[in-house]
């Protein structure tokens, strides 16, 4: 300790240290109305308490199993920082989490978010939460709370990180476990809307050494930033009517690890995938990434969804029923392989 007396030191507040409690409280007030729009009769508390309260609708289930998942959006955030656009990130996060629990047949009940930044910008925070609330409404999921943290000197200025936790429910006897998957089952792929929330470290490395986020690229039919921020789609609405079908053996959300890596989680040791890589055409964004980055095809397959965001594993006798359902919903699909 030095010899400087306490009287010689200027007073130091929490705000001087970089944390503005009043600004944080104001930001939370701004997003309360957004969260309330997602609340149904089972949400019992307003945002801002120490815990979100959700009354489980026990009378609607026989033998319910709760299913939960936590995730983030990775370095897709870097594109939001570069473009200054933050309204899609919340939708990416919710939809990703909805898809993760949907692979078990679970449907969402409620969602909580964690938002951390060096200095809270109320407008950016509100924009992110607006996206969270919109996706929660679309997926019939309650946004019941979360955490907002100001951490000066920990994050880069004007940057933030976000993650979310979802809780859903499925009847135990209706769970999709993949245990019945067998030889001859068919792999049916549903299209992604682009990269979704995976592979952005490689995508950024390839595209941003060639262009900026504001560059219009004819092959992409948009700017780099617009294309990379395309919202990660939710497959809940297309899948919900199919979850009770006996011919549905399993599903996979195609995230990090690509098609083979995610489908491989479902298989017994005596089974393997046969993917027909020529069954569909890669969307242009993947072609451009491979071309400008000189990325080997094996790395593309391990890193990206390549235009297939969701895969259903079904028995042969369900193929016609699935095609009819998807056609009625205006959904594109393709057979991309089988189990051997």
C-alpha cells in the first residue's frame, strides 16, 4: 500500500468501474412488455424476479418427460457486430434451441436467456430481446426471464454474448429415441435457410478476406452480411403433426459436425449411414465459401449443413404419407440416403 491518504483519492462508484445499475434497470423495463406477449396462463410471475415461475399443465399429460437444452449462436455474433443489425440473433437462438429438443419429440414450454456485455446498450439489448420474443411467440414458448450482465474489461467494447436455455415436454411413450432405426430406413432431408448458427468461424475467414459485410455479391443475390444473418429456421410447425407417426424412427438437427456427425448420434454400432451427396444442390452461399476459401469438400461436409437443416429417419412404408404431408404444407424435401 502507498502512503496516499483516503482523502486524497477521488470517490469511486460502481458506475465509475463500468457498471451502470440504473441503465440496466431501465433496459429490463423496456423489454418487459416484449416478454409478456409470450406469456400464457401458466406463467405465474412477471419478469424481474429471482426466478421465472411456470405452472406445469400436468392434466394434459399421462407420463411427461421434461427435456432441456442450452446453446448459443457462436461467432455469428461477429456478423451482427459488423453490420450493426441485432434483430435476428434472438430468433436464431430460440429456433436453434427449439430444434434441439424437438429431436426427442419434445415441444417447448419456456425459455430463458443470458445476455452479457461490457457496457449495456439499451437499444441493442431491446433489439435482441425483440427477436427472442418474436421467436418465442412463433414457437408457442414463454419467455419467462433471464440474466443481463455488464462485465467491463471482460468483453470487447460494443460486443456481447448471448445464450439460452429451453425446457420442453414429451410423453415418455412418444419419445423419439432412435432405438427402432434399422437397415433399409430412409433419410429425408428438409432444407435449411443457410448456415443457421454453425460454421461461422470458417465462413467468416473465407468470405471476409474477399469482401466486407456490406459487399453485394451477385452469386449470393445479396450482401455478405444479409446472407450470413439469414435466420435459423424452426422445424416445429412442420414436424408437430408427424410426431405420433409410427413410421417416424428418429430426427436430427444438422448443426456442428454436419449431416454425418449429427445423424451418427442416432445409430447403433452395427448400423451406418449411406449419404447420397448428389441428391441435392448446395445453396449458393456454401458454393461461394468453398470457392473463395478453397475449402476441401470433406471439411465442408464436417462443418456445414450444406442446405439440409433437418433429417427424418423413416421406414420405407411411411414415405408416401410423409410426402403427402410435406406437399400439403408446401415444404420441399429430398431423399438423401438410407441406413445400412
